[in-house]
DNA sequence: TTGTAAGCGTTATCAA
DNA sequence: TTGATAACGCTTACAA
C-alpha cells in the first residue's frame, strides 16, 4: 500500500557528504559548482532513481510552469492542429499544458477557468465557446497578473492579446467569389453572432453584397450551432425558400457538408442549382462531392504564435504593447462546389 | 512586476484569531470544527480572495490529484468523445487531467510519459501510438505503484487493466457481411500489426475468410498509417491488382473514405465494383457517397469506464483483480457502401 | 472544539 | 566552490 519512498536531494547530499545546496545547484547545472562534484551528483541521482519534485519548486518559486488551454472542442482537425502547434513551443520551453474543452458551453468554460485558476497556471490560452457572454471568469486571472492570450475566437478584453485571421476578409472573398460566379441569392449559415469569428464573417458577407449592389436580406441568414446535423436542418429551411437561393456560404465546413448532403438527397444539384463555400479547410471538404470550396487557415502556426507570444509575456519580453493583435494569413481555396462557370476543375 | 501577494491560511487565521489548523480543517469542511467558526472562515476566505494552494497540499500529501492521459491523436471524433467521457468522471471526483498527444510517434510517447512521471500523476490512462514497440517507458510508473489503464489500443502488460472492444469480432462481422454480399476478393487495409486493434482486426478478417472457405491471400493486406491520404495511395495499389478485388475492409473510416474517393475518381463504382466497410463510425462515414458501412463503438462510455476503473484503483476499491479486461459492445452499421444485393437502402 | 509544531522537497540568501 | 538555514503553504499527530 505504502508508496516506495521518493529519493530527495537530502538523500543524495547525505550519501555524498555534501550539502543540499550543492546538490540543488548541481542538478540545475549551475556553473558555480565544480565539474567533479556535478558528475558525482548526476551519477548518484541516476543510480538512486531521483526525480525532481515540481511541487516543491512550485511552492517555493510561486509559479507552476504550467499553461492552461481552454478550447471549445478538441475534435476538429483545426483545433488539434492548433494544439500540436502550442505543444511544439511550450514543451521546448519546459512548460506543461493543462488542456480542457468547454464543449461550447459557457458553464463548462467557467468551470475550466476555475480549474485552471486553482491549478495556478502561469498563463492561459483561450478560444471562447459559442455561448459565452460574460467574460467575468477571466477577471480573476487579470487580477493576479496571469496573462491571457485569445486565439481564433477572441474577446475584446482591453488588455488581451489575440491571435487570429482576418475573418471579415475571408468572408468577403468567399462571398465575392460566389457573386463572381453569378450568384445573387446567397444564404449565410453561421453561429450566434456573439463571437468575433461569426460577427466578422457576417460583416464580410454583408460588405461583399453591398459592394456588388446586392441587397442584404435578413431571411438569408441562418443561425445554428454549425454541426453537421445543423447543416442538414439548415437544408430543410433552404428548401422552403422561394425562390431557392443560388448559393450558400457556411461559417464552417462541417455544417456546409451536412447541408450539401441533405440538399443533394432532395435532388438539388451542386453547384449548378446551389453553389457552396465553407470555412476551415477541414479534410472532409475533399470527401464531399463536389469538393468544397473553403477558406484555409494556418492552425499549427496559430498555435505556435499564441504560445510563443504567451511565453514572451511570461519572460517579460513584452514585445511592444502595440502588437496586441496578431493577424495570420488565410486564403480561399476554390474547388468544384462553387464553380458554376467552368466544370473542368477538380 | 511583482505578483500581488497570495492570501494563505495564515492570513485568515491571524485575522480571525484562530489557529491555522482550524482554518485548514474548516476549509475542508471537517465536521469537527463548529458551524460558527466555519462560517466565519469561509466568509473571510471569500472576502480576502483566498485560493487553495494545491502544491502545498501535493507536497505534503505526496499525491497530486492529477491523472495523465496519453493518446495517439486528439483530432478524431472518437478520441475527443473518449476524452469527454473521461472528463465527466474525473472532474466529479476532484481530479485534474493532464492530456498529451503522441502524434503516433513512439518518441513523443516516451516524452509524454516522462512529463507525466515528472508531474507525478496519480494514475495514467493510455492509448498507444502505432509505432510503440517497447513499453519500457511505463515501467517507471509500475515501479512507483502508479496505476495505468490502457484503452482501445492496449498493451498486454501483465498487470495492466484494459478497456476495449472485441476488435476481432467486429472485423469478423464486417468481413462476413462482405462475404454475404458475394465478395470473394477482399482487401484489408490496416496499420502495422503492432497494436492489438490491428492484430485483432486482421485475425477476425482471416477467421471470417477461413470459416467461409475463402483462401487467405497475403497480397490483399495493405499496411499504412490509415490516414485519408494513405487511403488514396492504397487506392492506387488496388487499381494495380489483377483481377480487381471486389471489396475493401479498412481498419478505420478515414482511410476507407480516402480510398473510396480515389477509386471513384478512377471510375470504380462503389459498391457494385468494390464494396466498402470501415471502422469507427466517424461522422465522415455519412458524408462520403455512398455512405460507409462501419463498426460503431462507444467512445464516451469507454472514457467513462477507463476513468472510473482508474479511480477505483486509486481509492483502493480494487474491483477484483480478475476483471482486468473490460470489453465494450460494438455493432456493425450497414450502409450503402457495402450493399451489392439491394440498392434501395439509404 | 481548538492549538502547537513537525514535515513535505525545493530555492536563495548569506556567510564561510 | 560550498554550506547552513529560512522560507514557500499546507496537513496531521498529539496535546490541551
């Protein structure tokens, strides 16, 4: 039942007839201790199976070398790529990641924040849930000077740094592309416009319409949770419209795909009857037929940037307060789902 | 620069003229302290913004209330469901999760294990990477009596508990189903047969062939990393076969889908020319056309079972050593991709 | 019902 | 180059 006893620096010190101070210094490779003693200490540590106790250090240093990550969901291609990017930089810097998914629920996000807070993360990387209205659960971090960096779904917290793409521009390009294909009645499927990404995509959509003298029509805006199933339900709504729209711009690929599948089942031809553009360049966009035109954006890079920026903050390398928004490049990838004019594209 | 000072039990004790022992007891709702003092203490803690210091406790109690999770990848529907299941039980029990992805690399798995070890997780939940041969990186945990539970991709570590499905049976059913559809030349796409899931699926495939007097042919076994791209490459290999096989049983849906898409592009009709069965019931299986027949299995449940079992271990509720393998139910979901006989199915 | 005090394994200051 | 020692904030005998 009793755990095997842990080896501590006291044990090493005793065996070697040196002080724990020397052992401690040697273990962190302090140049002040002689090569010879260092070697002895390293060897003995190895031999006795010593392992460093993070908690003693945390207690002593008042920091944890842990970074919290709160994301809406783990299960998207995009998100797992972002996390891989984050891991690549934080691991290099000796930090550990505490990851939690809010499952798009404001309540779970609050809980996650509390867990992070109690675990005294040194910093926080956050992408907000759809639902979240109130950002009060982040105040506690601000109060303790724990830096927070938002990525993708960001907050307009005054002191927050953000890493994201120009969603407005992406949406503008998508919509303009559809217009260039001759579409005039363009449905936009999106999530409740609480998050910047959806607000901005909607704005880009409207701007493109306006710039091409197409009147904006509220009834073409469909709001749901952007799941594949929600896409199928959106299809039902679209089929009720009269006249039928000639294009759909969905705020993510999953939803676009669910919608396309359902419409096709109802006999709609894509892109001839209704053209489609999604967002994210999820792998599913190359499975659905026709392949989905979408906006590609760099998840891995986004993770790297967010993490690097956070770690700079932690190290006091406050890379000029001016750069508190980092904008990454995104691009429209045109595939068959939106090409009304030519048909030889793959 | 300096962090605002943290409030400790000493501060609370001083203000209230009680001892730190009383404060400590009150804070954990010890029945021995009077309701009145408790209330005073709780109120003051709230008011002064006290937060509990896990590290001091960890240091003192020699445990961390943290559970490590190592998975091959975060980005599958299956895995994120498993994690949601795990979260649901551990959070309830007051544990925190340390999650890490090995990205299917043995090296990263070793690193993750080291991180977990150094963070002194109380227990470990693991699903192995493709590549992992040697399980020595888990020995350190065994040596320290840290319980490990494997799920899905399990190890035959003698003392390990495992939670998984009957992969052999799933594969047997899939293959038998294809045979019932009249298929005789069935390709099996799988990962290197190091992991139980792939070994067992291969065994189930072989068994089904044998039971139906179909000779096993080595050239029908295609080994790759089961990604969507790998599926496309497998398609190229399949197109070289002469005669063409009449069915494919892939060890996951992503790979099946990549393969189907590529074959269709080459003019192969599915299921008429080649029927398909996948594994996992990933959402993509209802996007690809025709919809993919697959094996459904309960990720959320698997996460719950693994976590509950681990926590029982930690609490000493050693639910009989006999039950060191928990088998969950799986089921074949028949969709159009495998139906050669009828064509009216959706 | 409450208090005293030792101990958990580090780091860092000061002195030698 | 090394050592002695005081924190860091908590839990828990044991005593009162």
